[in-house]
C-alpha cells in the first residue's frame, strides 16, 4: 500500500508548503524550475523538510528521467547501471538520498559523470555538505539549505491529510513532529489505521508503539542528539552518556556525534574552559582514526569531560548579536585608520592614519560605536 505521505506529495510548486526562501517568487529554485535550468545541486536540511518533493518537482519540470537511490544501500554498480541505460532523449536526473552516506571512493566514482553532464545530481543530506561531500563534487553543485518547517506550514500539511481532528490534536501533532512533515503524516496515518479516530489519547498510544525506538533513517535522529546536547548543557553526565550509548547502539554515525561535541565546546563552554575545544577536536580525530566499536570509548570520555566543564555562552551570544547588526546595517564603512594603505593614493586619503596596535580607541564603525557584544 502506498504511504499517505507519498499519496499527498505536492506535484508542483503551487502545492508545495514551506521553504519560501528557495521556492518563493524570484527565489533560486523557483527560477530554476520555471526556466528549466539543468544543473546539479545539494539539498541540505532536516528530515521531512521537503527535499525529496523538491527533487521530484524539479525533475518533472525538466521532463527528465528521475532515478532515485539511497546512499545507504546503493553502490557503484547502481550508478553504472544508470549510465549504461539506453538514452531516451531525456536528461538523466539522479536523486541520491542521504548522499553523506556515500564514502569517498563512491563519490569519486560519481564525479566524472556529474562533471560531464551525463548525470544531473540532486543530493539530499541532513549533514553539513562541507564535511561529508568531497570538494571536487561539491564544487560542481549548488547547495540549497532547507529550514525546519514553521508551525503554520506544519498545520497546513496536517490539514492536507484530510483526517478529522480538533485544534488540540493539530497542536499535539505539530509539537511532536518538530518540523518534520513526513513524521506528522505517518503518525496520523498510523493512528487512524490503529484506532480509527484522531484524538490526543490515540496519538499518544501510537507514539509509544511506533516511535519509541531510535529509527536509523532519521525519525528519532534529531530527538536523541537534542537530548544528548541538552544533557551536556545541564552538566548531567549520566543522561548524556545514556543518550550517547543509545545513538551508538542504534547505528548512528560516530563522526556526527563527535562533530556536535566540537560545536558544543565553543557554543556552550566557550571562554569558561577554552581547552574544551582542544579536547573535543581530539575526540573527533580519535573517532576518525580508531573507528567503531572502540571509538565509543573516546566519545564517552569526551562526553564526561564536556559535561563537567563550566559553561559560558558569552562568545556565541556575542557573535549572534553582531550577526544581527550585520543584517540590520549591512556593510558599514570601516574606519579609515583601520584600513590598509596599500597605495600612495590610499595613504593620501587617510587610510591607516593614526592607527596604533594597542589603542583603546573604539574600532567599531561609527553607526554602532557604542555597541557591546561580549558581556
């Protein structure tokens, strides 16, 4: 039986919900689809944010032949089969889900076909492409970042299922799904299949029976890593190590966990214990060098250490505040004394004039002279 998520999948951008920064009028994917531009790209975003749907809409707009593979189970032979298939005078578009699961050798094999245009690649990933995709392949693809779906988007998607429910049930399913449209639709479908009626009580019973275990394909992926990070943030090593063990036991990529620890060391510990970043980086290198199963010991060591460090988010918060001003004011003029006088004309114009290495003068642009980001 075809899953409901597939049955109600949007067929065009008019039906597509969310990601306005990509598919709104004049936005990059909207323009590409409207003008039928043929190019390879990567869709990077959380589960259930619309990656597969956008790939299908794009391929349909080009009247292309769409091949769908999952990098979890596909290999070089599957790529070879697509290449060797007889031409139908249609572009060949390969949608490679979870492209981050392709190893370097597999990506190297794919590269020349993308480079020559024999295949137009659409890769989908929940991981940062900069870390998981080889530079030559990444340089031949545009990267589009998808965001977690907003509450109003999720409500529209929930209502599209056609199931009768009250406002309480809508709110419950949107909270539970946490921006994942596929999870919300599947949850509703399973509830109706099991209990006929959508009530909060029936939704809770379905959640316990269907979604309690960590799903390697991503349903609980974000919930568990979130619990892991929040446990470290709260300095609770027992909880953090429990969630770590749960992820490892469920087959989570240890590099994914280690990478989040590196981010955590700067985001949450920061200036309170600067060497936490050194430890986190060493844990990441150990994971790369040692591999499973033994690298779990390195992860547990690092987790216990990061949990017990004092926390200080001031550097991270300062960056966020500065970022807000960059967006608000744009590229404010850099004070003349901070500019490098590379030519005589620049020197005559006052570039670098009066600059002192250890000056106590405020170096911020004039418009935001009194701003204090780091507190």
